[in-house]
C-alpha cells in the first residue's frame, strides 16, 4: 500500500480509493434495502380518545344490504346526527376484512365516500376520511387497489385549499393525509399515483405544512411528512422536490425540532422527527442535492448541533429511532469534509462514542460515521487519534457481532493508512489480544506489521 517515490514515502492512492469504492457500494446497497423496507412500513393511526369511547365495541361483519343502507343514510339522512351515525357504524364495520371485501364490490361505494369528503359538513368529512383510512391500511391488496381511484379526488381536494393549506378542520386534514400516505405505499404507486402527486400543487402544499412556525400542527405535519417520505422513497422525481426547496424546508424543521425538544417534554415530537430524518437522509443521496449548493443551505455546525440534540432526545424517549438520526449523520459526512470538520470542532466525537453501548445496529452506524471522518485524510485522523477512540475500538473489537468488528477493523485500517503512529500505539496497548478471536486477525496483523515497519524505518 506504500511505495518510495522521489526519495520519500507516499501512500498509494489505489488502496484508499479501493476502500472508498467498496464502502460506497455497500452504502448504496444499504440505502436501497432501507428504501424498500420503509416503503412497506404501514402505520395504523388511532385516535386515543376515540378508542376509549369505543372500548368494548366489536367490529361487525356487514352484508351488501346493510352497507348500502349506511351509505344511503350518510348521503340523504334527514338529520346530521343520523348521517354521522351511519358513517360511524360503517367505519367500525370496515375494520373487518370481510366487510371491506363486500364494500369494494359495491358499485359507487368509494365514489360515495369521496363525495362526502368534499361536503361542507366537518363531522361528515371526518367520518368519511376515517372510513377511507380503514380501507387504506388493509392487508388485502384488492382493497387497497380499490382505493386507488380515490387518489385523484384526494389530490383535487387537498390541492384546492388556500395557499396556507390550513383547513378549518385539522382532524379531517390529518385523516386525509394518513389515507394518502397509505395509498402512496401501494405497489402501483410509483406508476399510477406518485406522478400525479408530483404533477399537482400538492408537494408545495406539503412543504408549506412543514414550515416551522405558529401555524405548524403536529398531527397534520406528521401525516404529510410521511407522505413526503414515501414519495421520496419511490425515487420517481426527487430532483423536483429538491428544486422546490424540500431540503431547505426539512433542514429548518430539523432545527426547529431540536429547539422544541429542549423546551418541552411533548412525547409526540419523536413522531415527526422520524419521517423528517428519513426524508433528509434519502434526499441527500440524490445527485440533485449537490446542485442546490451547501446541501441543506444551512450552516453545517447548526445542522450537526441540532442533530445531536435530537439524538440525545431519542436516546431518552425512543432509542429505536437512533439509527434514523445516525443514518442522516452518515449521509451528511459521507461526502462533505465541512460536516466532518463540524463534528470535530464541536467536540462531538466523545458523545458519539457513548452511543456504542446502545445496540449493535447503532454501533455499526457510529463506526461508519467515524470512518467517514477518518477517510478525509491525515488532518482528520490526527484529531481523532488517540483520544477516547483507542479504548472504544478495543472494546468494539471484543464484540460478538461480526458487522461491528468488521466496521472497527475498517476504521483501524483508515487510521493506520493516514496516521502511521496509530499502528504502534494500538499494538502497544492491545497486544493484539482482542483481535485473536476473529478470522480477520492474520490479514490485519500483516497490514499492521507492514505499516509499522514503514513508519519506523522509512
């Protein structure tokens, strides 16, 4: 990996480039796997107050005649309470797969729900939205496909609001956002739904809903952030979203969320943090993200500091979401020396190392971020080593998880390449005892020995 050139020792770039290429190929495969996994992450939205009120109610299996009667009453009942009650009964029935199948076989049933959605009576709108909600998260593909014709009506309805896109009935808007997010996960969505969404004014309205400020409603923002996430995962036209300011809006929302978790203990903030982190992570992998300049169009230190505030919040409230924040940090640091510099200048390496004890998944991501920093060259490795990193690496090499050990070895290889003294320090402290348990020991010992000899006798 090293050779004499012009009387001095210089690294062979091919070794570093091969390492980078291998890492990028692996990350590309991981991104693809993550997107595919996230596209089937069906979420079930339940109103807690509604659940309590309906506790003890058993969902009924309704036949065609009963469903038709409910729909007739909902459309032409003499009193609003009667119309609302019919939709409530229908919604409860639609929690049963058998009733769902019967409902979609009835001609005009979906069209009737859409008609009620666009009425001017808030309670009827809400219950119609909840009926569509029940259908949209069905595990039966035929039921979800039957909902597809409703998409164009939803787009027309949602896009037809004022420029502020703030409905006077936020619960209706939240339920519609949920129903749309479910439809966006259908296997037909990339061909039949998402192009229509991107061709409408809805993406701009979604971004307006995610703008920080007094008009931001948590429940509505959560649903449309998930809508945006599924659109981004489809990769139909992410460049369009970037040119419409998605990175900037989401970056500002990230900063706002970091401030909010410091001011309040609202348990709902993590519900918004999850899709926002995912949206940013996936958008940053697009080539178009570089074209807008400065990636998030925000100062690097602000973004990194905000992300670490959220990581601490998630560690306390929802540790299972830590990988989402770390994946964003990985994508920020992968190709950006400035974000790596921010990580070092803010003294965030030690807090990052503290996360190694959370889980193997978290450990791999932490080590990947550190590899991103070390990969940037000698100046970065000098600031990483030795510090607390040496003892942490000795610990991770003793892990039983082979992926954690492999990522630790990769970080060591980068450190040895750019910081020859690291090899000697590592050998002196570890005695190679921690490495002897792993299959890679022979290969690593050879590398360490060669690098040590070069450093000592060059």
